[in-house]
């Protein structure tokens, strides 16, 4: 997927380090903007743990670039306007859903939460990094995942 500069990003580019994926419904979603702001406050904590945070947006590349002109983000943000990556991660049910995923250094899902609301508990995400196994977040249980 293209990032805001137009450079293509692939998950395999981050192999060998943990990754947090934030699926969000574009910069027009106020809840998503709040989530990005909350995660951005903890950018140093993610960096200290060697974690790459990648935001995957429903925005077009043009809209993503426009949004970043007024709001800086310390993380890589990519555009997925056709929502194909949303679908491949199960973040789609008649429309895009919010998703937060912690991937280990081999790219395996360690923890996930998919919901109609963005996951805001950054400390929980930070605590899941490096933990063994796959677990689901508290919101997944409510969705029957």
C-alpha cells in the first residue's frame, strides 16, 4: 500500500521487528483521530520497544496526504481505499471496522481487537508486545470473534 509520500509499504519490510497495525476509518472519523492522537502520545514507548506502528486508512492517497498537512503523525500511515487489507484482516462487515493488531517479529498475530469502535487502551497494546500466543481483545468477545 502507498504511504503518504507515495512510497509502497509492505508488511514484509518490517520482518524481524514487532508491528502494531491500526486499521482506521480515515481522518474524517473523529474517533479514529482520537485513537491516532492517543497512540501518538506513546510513540517513544513503542520506539523503545523496537515496535513499528502502521496506520491503515480507508482514505485515498490524496485524502491521506491532505489530512497529514494539518495533523502530524509519528507513525507510517498507508492508504487502503478499496479496503482489501481491511478485508484480509477481518476488519470488514458491510463496511470498514476498526482494528488493532499486535504482530510478533515473524509477522504472526499475537493479539487483536476488531470492533465498531477504535481501541484506545494503548497500555494494553504495549503490554501485549512480546507475549506468547494469540489472544483476542476484550471487544472481540462482544462481537463473537
